[in-house]
């Protein structure tokens, strides 16, 4: 369907091309006769004309019966089985002989006009919840309703869910996640590499905490070190700093054949990049979890490989990689927990963060915190309507 600016234009341009014999429900509008019934995949149409013989002047209150043609309007009458019913009504116009003014009757009340069946409400909420990028405006365009009306339907339909704090399994704050294990008596804390977070957690939980840094944030320290080296080398050769940066930064085993050929050419052209690129690949290999190994073997393998990386960095004088190695040394006790508990990750939390950011971006921000909370719970948690 084209984006028609008014229901009247859509009714006359598209809907009247599809006449039908009857509507799925009976519609009775007093003092009218039916001139036509129409239907397509998204809309139903009903054309009626006024049959009144007199009216009341809106200006002087006199009874008037001098007719002066019709005024046609198209209004959204109801939603029926995921289709909107448009009513095209020819209202009678009357001329008042006392005040010499024209009055147009109103056979339908515009204010309380949009009636929604259960199927239509479910259709609106289904469309709204199935994609994170769906907004009130996009749903309004589909159902020919204003954003205010869609927002009102949303507030009335989605009930705020009460949280059972005693049975919470995961607590997510920004990019930190807390998980409780009652059997072992430990609280597992997955966090980014941030010393204030770490110190606060240790002070709060004392010895009953296992801090597990997210391995993605550990690897990212080495990726940043390589990017700094790459920019410095590019600058020395007079090249653009953004040229093929994705191919160089991405893990080599994840590249396609064409990208690998480009990578080989780049490393030949910039030989100073070879040691830094190898150090970055070594870091990726170190922090890739191997679930087939026992925890003790994984830790021993990690200690051995991080020692090799440190020696390689010193031999090739890779100054930018000294900073992430110092960070790894400072967090060594906690980083070993990555390999002791390989089944724990921040995957759920990263998905939640990405979804919430996408919802905020699609909505262009929220003025009402309660609306935002309901939208996030509906889309992220896929909750049933209350």
C-alpha cells in the first residue's frame, strides 16, 4: 500500500476498486442507506449516505429542512480481524433561512470513533513486539492511527509486571552481571576491566565473590594496542589511517579468501605491522575458550601462552602491547577464572544492552520512563500481554 496522506484519498483511489457483497460484521448507522461495500487485504470500506429530512442549526438553534447537498468524509470506524474498517459517509448539509448559515450534520461521533476488536489489538501488539526497530509511528502508519492513539492502546494493554526479587538469577548493571550459586555459597560477578568496580565488589561481598572478567574486554585491550600501532605505521608511510582497518583488526581465521589475500599484500607493504599483527593473533588464541580441556589444564595453557606472548612483545619491542600485558598481570588472579568457569559469559547481558540501545534509537528517545520500561520489557523479555 502506498503512503496515502488521508483515509479519504485511499478510499477513493484504492478501496473503491475492490467492491464486495457484504462485510464480516453487521454495521448499522441510523438514518443512512448503503451505497457500496469494499474490501482488500488491509482495509474494509462502507459507503453510506444520509437519509434525514431536517436538522438543527448550529448557530441559532432553529429547525432547518432546506437541503444544500452533501459533505463527504471518511473515518476509521473499527478494526476487524487485522483490517481497518473505513466508513465513507455523505452527511447532509442544510441552509438556515433565519441566520443565512450552513450546517452539516454529524451522523458519527469523531471523538469516540476508533473502536478496536480484540483481534486488531492483538495484531497491533504483535507487530509492535516482534521487532526492536518498530516504533509507535510505524504502527500508526500501518493502522492509520495517530501516535497518541497507539501510545494510549499500548498503555492500556501492556500491564506492568511485578518482579519477584527472591527468585532473581541474574542482576545486570550497565555491563556487569551478578549470578548467585546458593549451593556453593558464591556470587559470580562478570565485569569489565574496571578497577573501581572490582574494588567495590570485593568490599561489598568480601570473600564470597568470584570475579570473572569478560574475555571480550580482555582481548579488546590487545586489539586497541594493535590499532594504535597500525595508525602509527600508516602515518609513517603517509597512508590513510582508515584504509583496510577492518581486515587488519579482524581475526585472521575469520577472514574470507579474498580478504586474506588483501591482508597478505598489506603485511608485505607494511613489514613493521607483521610483529604487531602476530601479537594480536596470539592474544585472540589465548583468550579463546576451550571447553574440552579441564579447568586446571586450561589455566596452565593460559599461563604458558601469556608467557610466550610477553617474550614475543619484548623481543620485537612492541611498546603499545606493554599496557595490555600490565593490565593482564594486575588482573591475573581474576582472569584465570575465565578458564576455570568457561560456561559463564556476558552474552545475555550484551544482548540486553544492545536491544535496549536499539529500542531507544528507534524511538528517538522516550519522555515517559514508564512507557520506556514497558516497551523494553515487552520487546526484550517477550512478555505476554496482561
